[in-house]
């Protein structure tokens, strides 16, 4: 990996423009950076790359004027866009494979470099769950931990409100200027003034359901460990817990009554191996025992330079090996009789053609 360094204005514009190009996900983004050595060179190389793919779909980056407008609006709002190659980018998030290429930050970005813990849970939380979230966030804040959550109703909001004075980070599915839910407009303003709000989405974007898994990945990616206070059997909090485990974070859950559906998810997590916690002292005991030398998915599938000029039949075998459901790249490579490097390069071409989707954590699926 190249040493971290701040981008100049022209480099930042190129970096954001490449990241906002349709059919270029985070995995393909970093494959292109490795191939062309810079975002600007990757943008220049897209027409030739599209032509060589023989699949007829032209990659069209956003107009330079559109990205300049986004950067200008972001700056006027009081926020700024930071690239994952820059020194100020949150260190735990940078460890992900791959990290979000760009992040928009509003508030105190240095909070993300502090010890952090995620607290998430049900929107329709019980009174007991709400009190537990408040008490836990307050005590963890007093012990030096910033709280990370998703600004949702219920557990998220209680955790944010209780940690305003000690450090809280809200991760949004929409842009940093999109207050969601609207009932949290006052809390949003307080976090913007005292804490940190971050988003992977471009300025002005309004979140849809598909954006919340990406938001949840950032919540856990910013955190040393995560606590689920209450969650139904099918909930976004359980997705966060799964992502946290994949990222090497410690997953903790508060047990609850088997008669309360809001505890079904947390009880299930504990049965699956999550650490049972009752209060902040239990959480601190877990966090203080963690080693953070390897808090990310393995990178070996994406290291090194991408393969060039792959045979057409090999690309077709890799395409045929794809499933509608995400699969690890090493399994795809094995099924196609390819090396991991060949598989990664072919998937870059297939994603550019709109025929594959590469996903964080070394996964890929067929585009449907």
C-alpha cells in the first residue's frame, strides 16, 4: 500500500469522480487504482478498458462540473470529503478490505481516531432497553470511548444523546445533509456541533433501503467492538453484528426475555457465540482484552498488480461460476480453474460491463 498523503484539489476531484462512476464499486475502484496508479490515470484509461472488455457497456464518469458542484456544496455546508488514502481518514475504517473510497464528514473527524464502540438496536425499543443504552453509552464515554451508531429511532438515538458530551459519531445512509429520521433533527444538529456525522453517499442524496447495509458496514468498521441492545430476529442490527464479526470486531449482545420479540435477535446472537454483556463494565472488559492488529478481512485476493489480457474463455468461465448469491472469490476462482489474481481482474472487467457485482469482504455475485 502507498504511504498515506493528503490529496491536492485536482487529485481529490479525480478520486471522487472515479468513486461516483456507475458500475464501479469499492473493490473495482481499488483494482483500478492498483492498475493505473492514480484516479486520474484510471479515468483516462476507462474508455480503453471498456473497449477491451468486449462487452459493449461504456463507463461514463460524472461530469467534472458535477463533482466540482458536489465538493463546493459540501464545503459550504461545513463538511468535507476525505479519501481513504489520506492521513486523516479514520484508521479502523481504513483497515477494511476495501474501505469506502470516499467519506463525507461533518464535525470533529478526530473523534474517529479515538477508542470507539458501536451501540445499536431496535427502533421500537422498550423503556428498559432505552435506559440500558443511555447508561451504557454514558459510562463508556466516561471511560474514554466514543459511541458510534446510526441515528435511528430507539436504541441508536438514546446512545447518541447520552454520549454527546464525551463523543458520538452518527453514520448516515443518505448524505450528511439528509436528516433521517426527521424526528431526530435536533439531535442531528447537536451531533453536528459537538460530535461527528459521516456518510459514504454524495451530498444531497436521499437514502433508500439498499443504502443501510453500507451504512451498517461503516458503523462496525469505525468501531473496535459492537453492542446490540435489542433486536428482532430479522433486523438491521443483526446485519451489523454479522458485518462486525466478518471485520474481526468483537460482537456483544444484551440478553433479554424469551417472551419479548425485541430480544429474539440478541438472544440468537448469544447462542451463535456473541459475548453476553449486561452493562458497561462487561463491555469494557471485552474491549480492553482485544487485539486490533488484524481487525479486517484478509487482503491477499486484491494485493499485487491485476492480471492483464485475460483469455476470453477464462473470463467466461469466471462469469459462469458466479451465483446470484455472494460467494468468496477464492471459491469462484477454484470453480473456474483460475488464480485469485486472474479472478479479481476478470471480476473487475465483468463489473465494469454490468455483469458482476464485487462486494466488500472478498465476495462477488452475478448481477441480476
